[in-house]
C-alpha cells in the first residue's frame, strides 16, 4: 500500500469533473420536482443530450455549440413528456419511464455514424496568476467553463427558490396547485417551463459526459447517472446546496475508490466499488433528518376543472 | 433491453423468415457483448462476420445481436437465434460460457462456438487467441518506454484470460526494466467508457506513463491523449485513430480466417467440436504497427519477441518464474502448459496487490 501515490490536489480536481454531469441533471430535476412534477426520464434526456451535443460539436467544430444543442435537445424531449402529462393528463411515472426507454433508443439511432470519432476539445480556462497557484490553482481555477456553470446554476437556483418572486410562485404550484390556480397563476405554463428547464439541464449533463469527461460517443454511455440524479434530489431534501454536496460526494467517492485500488489498498475491490452509493446515501439520509419534505403536489396531475 | 436490440432482433426475425424460403442457405449467428461500433473487441468480431459474408456470398446468411448482457439475457438471445433456424452460432464473450452450454443442450443440431471459455460439448467448440503473446510484445515496449517506471493496467474481470495478460506483460516489462511497477485497477466491466476513462485518469494521476487496458472501448486512449505524455496500446482492435501517440502499438484480434473455416466446415458437414487456441504464428493475434514514437532499438526488440513467438522458438511463460507468494512455478527453461495457462488464477512474483475473488 502506498497512499502517498495519491495526489490530493489532482484527486479533488478530478472528482469535480466526475460530479458535474450528476450535479447538472440533479439541479434540473430539483426544479421540476419543486414545481410538483416527477419526471423519471432524466436518463433518457441525458443520453439524447449526450449524442445531440456530440454530433453538433463534431459537425460545427465547436464544443460550445454542442452544449447549446444538447440543452435544446434535452428540452425538446422533455416537451414530449410535458404534452403527455400536463395536457393529455397521462401518468407521470409511466410517461417518465417511457421517456428514458425512448431516449436510449433514439440516441443509439442518432449516434450510428458518430462512433469512434474524436470531438473537438473544450479547453480548460486559464487565468494568469490564479491558475498557476499551487494547490488552489488546479482545484479552483483550472477547469472547463461548464463545470463553473454547474456551480453557478446551483447558486442561481438556490437564490431563485429562496428569495425571488418566481421561486415563490414555482413552490406554490408545487405545494398546492389548486390554490396557485385560484390565485390566478398559470399552473400548466409554469410546470411546462420547469420541465423544459429540467430537460435542458439533463441534456447539458449528458453532453458533459460525451464531450468532456470521456470524451467520445458510445451507446448507453450515461450508464445510470440519470437514475442517481433522481435519487440524489430526494436524498438532498429538494435543497440545491445539498444536491451539490451529494453530487461531489458521489463523484468524490467514485474517484477515491479507483485511486485506492491503484494505490493497492487492502480492501476488497467489491466493497470499494459499492462505496459511492453507500456513503452518499448514508450522509444524505443523516442530513435529511430535519423536517423538510417533498413538495405536496409532487406527481399529481393538475386540471383546471377539478 | 435497449430499443436497438429489439429492432435488431426484429430485423433478425424478418431476415430469417425471408431466408427460410431459400433452400440450403447456412445461417450463422453472432452474439456480441458490446456495440459493433465499440472500436475494439466487438468491432473485430463483426469484421469477422463480414468476412464470412464476403467469402460465401449467397451461400450464407449472417445475423447478429449486439449489446447482449452476460447472463440470462444471453440465453434468451441464443435461444431465439436457434429457434429462428441458425445453423452455427458464435458467442463472443467469456460470460456467455454457461448460457451457451445450456442452450446447446436444447438444440443438439445447432453448432455453437464459444470464445475464450473452457466448457465444451458435442455441439460446442471453444476458440480463443493467445493474447498473452501480444502482451509480451506490449510489456517489452512498455518496460523500455516508461520513465516513471509505473505502468497502469485496467483490468476488466479477474478471469484467467485477463490475469494471463497481466502476468505476461509484467514479466516482459520486468525483463527489460527491473525497476518497473504495475498498478492494476479492476473496472468490473468490459465496456463502460466513463468508468474506463476515470480508471485511466486515476492511473495517470498516480504516476503511470504507460496504460495497458483489457477493456473494450477507446476511452482510455482519449484520457491518455488528454494527459499528454502517456502511451497506450490498442486493445482487440488497432485503434489507429489514436496513433502515433498515445497509441504506439496494439493487439489486433483477427477472427476472419477462423470464422470462415468454421462456417465452411458446417457447409461441408465436417464440423466437429474442437478447442482452438491460436496465437501470433497462426495469425489470430496481430500486432498493430509500432509507431515512430518508439525508438528503433525498442521496436526491434519488440519485433524480435513477436517473431520468436510466431515461429515457436520462444514461449512467453518460460522459467524460471515464481508465483506471487514466492513459491516456484516454472523451473529454468521450462515452459507453461496450456492447462495451467487456461486456468491461471495467480500473479507472478513481483506484482503487488491481490486478485479480487
């Protein structure tokens, strides 16, 4: 065993990269659920975002356009879900599950001709002086722009939900859609926008995997991250900063366990492999012991006649 | 079950239904563990399938199902293929071993060929390639090229085939560079690009400047390229899109001659259950072009190892070799027998860490 082989600075830097797709998808879903909608299609929207972003980046030569296309593709797919559940009054659980299956199939079809291609690289930012600082530089100032966007988005969503009028309306719709409707808020319109926001975030998260974290396209490459994002929202008690903590914890333990393996730590590999799931759940369950609970209208369909 | 699989299965069903109308067409089925576009293992098997089609034209009809999980799903796919009239089915991953045997019992008239396994029956052959011969070449290059003396190895599952590769690469790296150290990470998957990329990054962060992989995707190559001063080897396929650096050479699986020979045997009615284990000499294992990043003398040393194995004058496991615990395995000049190699479940002396059980 040689723990000195693990470089803590590089470890923290790479755990941030591993956590970002999860964070983006979880923040999107958090807003959707705060509006009272349960969209289980996160995995499907992520994988479609992954291929849409990859294809656009390859064709246009710009990873930046790729991310925009990924957000649009994720949002477009989520509109399908919105039409089914908000206007056709379909069951949200079944619609979300079918969205995931549809997304996995659609992405495989879209990706047929993009296997084995290298995407254009998204460079890391480099701030003179700051990025060259020891320790702090690689951790805080040496990443790609989307990673910072994820953190900024968390802060923005937190502020929006807590302090803004928009956040109040969104929460009202999620807690009691009949009361919100009686007050004159357009419940369906607000939910539609929340669902599209969630789709766009999931698409970004998917593209982060295909353009930065791996970077290449292969079928099924999100490999369950969308489901973990869904679980993370619940364990984080619908609080943005806890979702960030959970995502970093999960990403962190994932990277740490590989590091421990490479350093030859004498813990059976199977235990190391399951540790990200276990530790994230335990920490967030302990944190969620306070009185916060799910939005009261979560998963219930709204129709103005009722 | 992914939509593509369903679509493929549907296409298989349609294709077979149409094919049934034509008399004496030999149907050959292939079961793949990854997508045909993985750029590695499954890609090469699919190249073999295409070679069969090109060789026999209208005489054969090939069908395949990709992304078949090892386990019960595999049994279902094989059963479906057999029911739809396949005469010969190639099952191309180690984890299909028991499913293949189970399905073969139910269809005694269908011939099965299982890759990399060790269980045979009257209608089940096994075939594999001596990848460890290629690993000996890679180990030689890796030992010469590493400057940090740390070589990273991404293992898939702790099965004999993978362990053989690790041992062979280690022995030959050690031979040319006594200070070399192996860091081994088990991914517990054949194909998961995000995980493979993470594993490669971790190894690079811990000082490895050579990455060997026994997983199927090109993700570790991409990670090495991003890191800069790291070299890799193509696995199963040439992966030449990452040449000349990071990919400096590769092990290429060439299944085409075997697939053509076995299909011919079915057509001629001469098929028998056999165990085939061919290496560089027979052409089943190819060594991808060694790129110019490798100095000429190292390249010559690697090619010498390759040629000596091809003409049978050198065996990758030649004594004296001790097991990890220090006990003697092979005496001076003794070479390993195929039985021990087929079931290899121990590291050789000098490798650190334990094999997951």
